[in-house]
């Protein structure tokens, strides 16, 4: 792989991590005004027009023709669309159980699940340093989540199963996004944009249908809170552009391993807004993520 490609996936991963941290902050505010599923739906519905504009820009910039969506692409992209929605639903379901913080922490095992799925199903095996980076980074993330739990908590908490399922859904999504993009056999920037538009379009339709059937009043609330919804939509599409492009250029496991720097951005936002102090455990967690990133970029 050339230096340009390595530089590209790193830049887009950092963009994705930063935008996801900002989007999460916006979603937290929006969740106070909309239902959980409507808040999730805003990510797709308000991002959709910007995704199409981005695709148009990529096609014009690289002067390529949009390729025919072959069977392999449609299969991978469709499964990824559903897997991401299921992942969101599992995370929402986890909130109805006690100790849901345990569940959300387990959802953060996505990085190592991506590595396992890639190695088993897509032949994307990692080096020893690659596995070390993924595992150390995951431990750092769990420490930063500030959740204490035992194995008994995991096995006795149904929400934990939903948390793991949510992480698995995201892992499947990330892995299939890469395979779908590569299946188009065109410029990677363009194929990433096409994959992005396909997923967001499908997810917007599914989210809209669900809300129409269950709680149509949520659409009115979206309009009332359009500024915040638009903020979530824009930051969401920018984050997705980062994830989709990075995954097109580099193995999904490496992308997610580097993407764990999102928690640095999240902590920075938290401490800037709430003026909280950094705990010793959080310092250890951040140090582990730094070690993970250094190993990933220099040795993996």
C-alpha cells in the first residue's frame, strides 16, 4: 500500500472519530426532545441530502461514471444497512435493563469483533502487533467508560447481551462496508461515496416507515427541533464519510482501532463543557489508547 493511501485512511479515520464525538454530544441533547428511535432516525434522514451532494461532488471531481451496482455490492450493502439498524435497536433495548452502562461498555468491543470477523470471513488477518493494538485499545476504551463490572454482572444482565449484540452489529456493518465498496471496482473515493449513499438512503426509508407506523408525531418534533436535528445530520454524514472512506482504503480492524481516539475527543468536549477533572483510571485508559495508536501506526 502506498504512503498516500496510508495517509488517506488515517486522515479520514480521525475525521470520523472527531465528528462522531461531536454528533454524540448533539444526539444527547436531541434525545431529550425525541424518542430514542427517532433520535437514531435523525442520523440518517437529515444526513441524506448531504450524502447525495457528496456523491455528486466525488463523481464530478474524479470524472468517473457511477458503476453498475453488482449483486455482490447490493448484498453486502443491504446486510450492512440492516445490521447497523439492528445494532442501534439492541443498544436502545439495553437501556430498559438495569446496569445498562455495562451494556454500552460491551458495545465498545466493536473493534476486536471487527478484527475477528475480518480474519474469519474475509481473510483480513492482522499481524501480532495489529492484534496487540486492537486489544490494548479496547481495554483503554473500557477504562475510559468508567464502568465497573464483574463476569457475574455480564451473565446475569440481559442488557449485556444486547450490548455485545450492538457491538457485533457495528462490527458486521464496518466489515461489509469495506467489502461492498471494493466490489464496485472503481476509484475508492467514489465507491465509498456510493456505498455511503446506498446505506443512508436505505436506512432513511426504513426509519421513516417505522416512525410512520409507530409514532408519526416524532416527525413534527423533528421539524420543531430542526436546528439540532440538522446539526446531528451534518456531523453524522461527515463522520460516515470518514468511516466509509477509511474502510475502503484500509482493513476495517485497523480503522476501528485508530478510531478509538474518538474517546479523547469525547473527553475533551466533556471537560470543556462540564469542567470535570481527569481521574487516574481515565489517564491509564488514555495512555493505553495512545500506546495502541503508536503500535498500530508504527509496527502493525
